[in-house]
């Protein structure tokens, strides 16, 4: 069995790919990504005064969409990539309720029961399990009681039985960590940290899922 290493991850995007990340996402999804991510953000059912913590915030595309719903609350975005942060600042600098922090999400954070929602988009699969558990713990700690952790990522499915194009994407385009994530029971993973009350929305023929889990009251 192949030993999984964080060095095999493709989650920390740099260089050309980071500089043109939004454009590349639109191209590889044949133009479907903008409408898809807008639908996901709508499905989050954010409230106007929510405080949202955005893990691995990227270029700010998601933060801008969330801000359409959270106009009286606050979005705190965490990102470490230099090219990503530069784009984020250009997109979001005019909004006083969007804040960008240079913080790693796979190391312990000091947020304690401050947020209504923690959102993470196509990032969790790109970490080894040990680091995923740190990220989940960070989310649990940061959430207020009754708050929710919203994970947009691959759903759990049998890769061997998936269509050829899905297998190709997971095994040839993605890193080995993605298939490891898909094979695990994400709900159980979250339950082990105290989350419950799961809600799910599925996309792209159920291979992608928005999984929301609540911190008990």
C-alpha cells in the first residue's frame, strides 16, 4: 500500500496555476464552475449577520459570493498562498466586512466559539488524515454552539465503480490524498469530533457534496 505523504498534495497551488486559478477552474469545468459555486453558496443558507470563517480562501471568489448574503456580518478568510492572497486583496479590499489572515489551517488555531459557519471548499481532501483531523478540530473550536462546519468536497463513493472520466480525474489529475479522502466515511470522521445533525447537497451526479455538520448546543 502506498504511503501517503503531504508532499504529494496538490492543495497548495502556486505559480502559473495560482495566478490564473479562477480562469483554469472555469476552463476545466467547461464553463460550469461559476454557476456551480454560486449554487453552493446559495445552498449554505447564510444569514445577513453571520460570522463566517473561510478555510483556504483562495482568490476570494467564494468570499465575494458569501458577502452577497452576509452583508451585516463578517467573513474572516485564511490563506497562505502569496499569489492567492494578492488576488484576494484585489477582489475584496473594498469590503470592510471581509478580512484576510495569513494563517495555516492544518496547525492549531486560536479561535474559540466565535463563528456561525466555517466553510472549506475542495481543500480537506488535499491533506493527510492527521492534518485533516487538526483542521476538523480547528473548525469545531472556532464554531459557536449550534454553528456548522460546511465542507464542499468529493463525496464518499466507490472509485472503482465510477465512470472512466471520474476515475481518470481522481487517479491521474488529483493527488493520491483525494482517493484516500473519498474512501473514508466523512460523517464518521466528523462525529468523532463531536459534530452531528448532518445536511447534504449533491452536485455533478453525486460525486461532489456540500456536507454540513452542526456543533451541538
